C-alpha cells in the first residue's frame, strides 16, 4: 500500500466512522472506535497464527502458549472478530462486545483493566455497532505484512488526531500533534536507554521515539519505556497504543497523579519527553516538602515549574529532556521567576525553542519547548531558537511543521551542540551567555536574544497575521489576569482588598 493509498484509506475510514457517531459525544465515541480498532488488530494477529498452526496439523491451534510465545494475544472463541461479525445484527451486540473484551482481559493479564468495556451502556444506544464492525472487517491490520508497515499504528494515530480536532479543549489532554513530538525527538535523539513521560497522554512520545530508533537503524529493544497518566481513560488509550506496536513499557498498574503518587520514584531516565497540561492548578500541600522541589516550590495556581522540577529529578547524570510549556513560563515573575533563575544559575537550560501559533488542534496560542541537559556541551550558555515563523497553515486554524522545518530546528541545535558549523542567525537563533541572560532579568523569551531578521519580507497573509496577533494578545491578556488575581490574593493575605 502506497502512502497515497494509505492516506485515502485513513480518510475513508474516518468519514465512515464519524458518520455513525450520531448523537454520541466525541469524548465517549473515541474510546468505542479505538477499542474496536484494537480488537480487530489482536483478532487479525491471532487468526494469522491460528491458520499457521492448523496447517502444521499438530492440533495446537487452541493452545494459548503457542501465541504468547510470539507476543500474540490469545483470543477466546467468543471474542474473535469473526464471531462478533456473525452477531453484528443482534440487538444485544453491545453486550456481546463487552463480554468479548472481558474474556480477552482474562486471557491476557497485560490488558487487565485496559480495554473499554462500555459498548452496552445507554450512551451507545445511538451508535450502530454492527456497521462499525462491518467497516473494519475487510481491513487486515494485525497480519505480519500490516505490522511491518505499521498499518494499524498509522490508522490509530490518525484517528487520535481526528478526535482531538473534533473534541475542542479536551483533545490536548491525550494527543500532542506529531510535528511537535517529532521536533522534540529529533533534538534530543532518544536512541538508547530509558525514556520517560510523566504526563504520557495516549503515548505519542513513545511511538515517535520508537520510529526515530527504527529510522536510524537502531534496535527498539534498547529503549525502555516508562510513563504515567492521571486520566484513567487516556491511560487505557496509551496502553493500547503501545500494545498494537508490540511495545512493552511500564505505564504503572493504574492511572495516578504524578505529583501526589509518583509511580516511578526510583527512576533515573536517559531521556524525558513531555507535554504536561499548561498552567495547571495542583495540590502542592500534600507534597510541599518533597525533595523534587530543589529549586523552589511552584505556586498553587500554576504547576509549570513543578513539572519541570519533577522531570529534572528523574534525569540520569547525563540525561536530557524536552518539555512543552506555555510561553508565560519564559518570563513569569514571583516564585516562578525565582525557580527559573535557579535553573539557569545551575546551568541546566540548554535550549529554548519558541514555537509558532496554531500547532494544536484545540488552542491557537503559541508554546515553547525547553531542552534541559544534565551534562551540557556548551557550559554557561543557552541556545535560543525563534521558530515562530516556520510551518504552513494547512487549514484556516491549523499549522503544521514539515520535514524541512523540523530538520532546520534540530539541525541548528545539533550544530550548536557540536560547535562545528553553528553561527548565530539574526531573527532565528542566538547563543547567549549566562551574563547576557542575567542582564535580561533571567527572562528566557527568545525574541529578546535573537533580534529581528534584517530586510525581513512581510509576505504573511492578512488573515494569518491577524490570527497570530489576536492569539498573542489572548495569551498576554490571560497572563495579565493571572497576575492581577495573584496580586489581589497577596494583598488580601496581608489585610488589604481591592
């Protein structure tokens, strides 16, 4: 199947699946569809091995160990895709699917409490489950050939992205756009060692890490996966996302809050990749004396610097991390400003990337990527890259970074690391010393350092320019309101009210 044929297949499947949604919310529907895609995958894998065993004639086709020995999930008779299709027109098909998933979990302990068993719930009465089964019936996604091409993985990731587009604000909780993840992966190059994501969503960071290793002729078994996710349903998505690629990682035995219930307390990771929730209120009272907050305690109303410090505490001696944060974290004052100063003074900030607006499906505001390095090659310096003008608007609301953009960003970072071909480029990149950052009050906004490109041609369409300006204004207004509320709280604490 060519790339073009695969794209057509993805579009066709999505259009058909979305049409069947009816009155069901995207939030509920995504787990139903992705659960069926996963079920089709393990059924295809089982069926292919089953036929091989039948042809061998030793009567071992129902022996569970013959499947698990090859990392194939064993599927009981009443849970196989063929059985479900035979009953697809039954009025109790929802109950039949739920029973099938329960049987699969009993036979495969690694899937315990992972599969979405709510096909018989009242919410699903408006969904034609029989038609959904028929939709995926003629697509082989679990065969050896399909696995080699990562056919199901592509479809699964495509559907995750489509659901994120259609779920408004909630989409960002479980899906980070692939171009952002690829930028992070290409920069820190998680080729061998332990990879950790403390807010792993649907597992996209791990998938891109695996792809990076494969593209560079590495061995995916040299990568150890560790993650944690607070949202139980999103945790299940991640477990399924890894399972369909035969990736075996430790995402904890259950979903849990990374701050108050760290499931990997003794972990020291070689690489960390994360897109934690922006500007999150957190329950710091339970953990305010935790040694993770070595550089200062983040304010209750904003966990950005709690996330950063949690990840730093997990880095090995030579560990490196890339983390997406809201732009406000680059210049915030108060407690956050003090923590940022301490991180800079301890020479941990290797690079700051200013990313464009409109990269997320759900919000238009820009973001930044922090690269933290325990063992910086350029001591006493920080690289600033302003990538805000890169990318192409693929729709009126969505921008994507293409291969050329990603290579430009990662290539600049690697040149700086190696100190061979790196040069400051006005308007795009600048290597700043600690003294220069001090003179800017420890503010890390790249625009302060890279300057403005000479003779810059303004060929940005008016609609895109206005979108960027309003997005930036929205971010600034939001930060202004946040600071206003913080000032009011502080005044109230000492007996004054406005």
